């Protein structure tokens, strides 16, 4: 579904990605783990066109997307939940969800998708008329994920969905990620510092260090890898 070949991304003269190669197959949950500043978020932003790569190639379903604008990439079926959630704080929950469906005009299907995200996160249904900025951190994360789902993505990019959340909410968020993958057949690319949780729901994983992929394997093998255990799992 997604291929990155020798992707190199810069912020000014500072190189953030140094020849990234990875692939994601349809239906998978893939996780990208690494330390702060390793290039995880930049990888997602390069895929989405927010920080376009200076060189290399990104293909979605076999077609190059690295020269497209972010809105065109969303229209093709790639949608990101950014780090820090970035909901619209002055808009209601309902209005935030409507913004997620901005590029769509299939009203009945939009309603069906809205009902689905309300089934995933019942608290959002209760607070549909409440301003997004008044929600708790966990509820805002639920809203950010739901807003992305309203675009009906084929590939959902999640950037640090557990950041700053209580352990009980983190567990719930990861359960929902797995449920979305199973029920909606949505392929998921998950960037996480919580490597243990991420690897427990992923099919495969990549390790990124200083802008380069240093390791890739099945999630179970990465969980059992002594180097990964020491660096990222606290074992």
C-alpha cells in the first residue's frame, strides 16, 4: 500500500531523514519506534506532504505522492492524526467531525461513519455539542482519531496517540486502534514512544535512529530482541 524509497527530508539545512526505506502492506498495523528527535514524526509529515522530502520517492498504491499537496494526499485515502491532537478547540465535537468529512459529499455514508465513531467513543456522542477545547486530553485524542476516521482513510497515520494520557486511557486507545484495523480493514502506521504497547498490537515494526531505519522485523521478534528491550522496553 505504501512504499518509501531513499526518502531524505530536511528542515532548512538540517537533515532529519537520511534515506528512509520502508513498506506497509494493506491491512497491516505497522509501528515505527525510536527516541525523541529520531525522525518519527518527520516520516509521517513527509508521507502527508506537510514537510515534503527533498529527494527519494513515496508511493501510495503504486503511484507517486511525494509531489502532491496535503489535501490531495488526504483525498487519495491517507489521513494523519498529528502529535498533540490539534483539534479545532472552538468548534463542537460534531463540527470537528464534520471537518473530517470536508472532502466528502455522500451524506448517508457520512452519517453512518459518524454513528460508527460514536460507537467507538460513546463519550463523544454525549458531548457532541460541547466545544472540543473543553474536553479532557484523552477525549481530545478520541476526537482527533474520530475526525480522521470521518475522512474514511485507507491508511491511517497515528503520531504518538498515547502521549500525556493516563494508563487506563492509553489501554483503551490501543484497543480501539486494533478494533479499527479489524472492523474497518483500515491499514495503520503507528508512531509511538510507548514501544511495548505499540509492538503488542502491531504486525511488524521499524526502529529509527538519527533519521535512519536501523532495524525491521515482525513485532514479536522486536519484542524479544535484547537490543530493543534494552533501548525501548526498559528490560
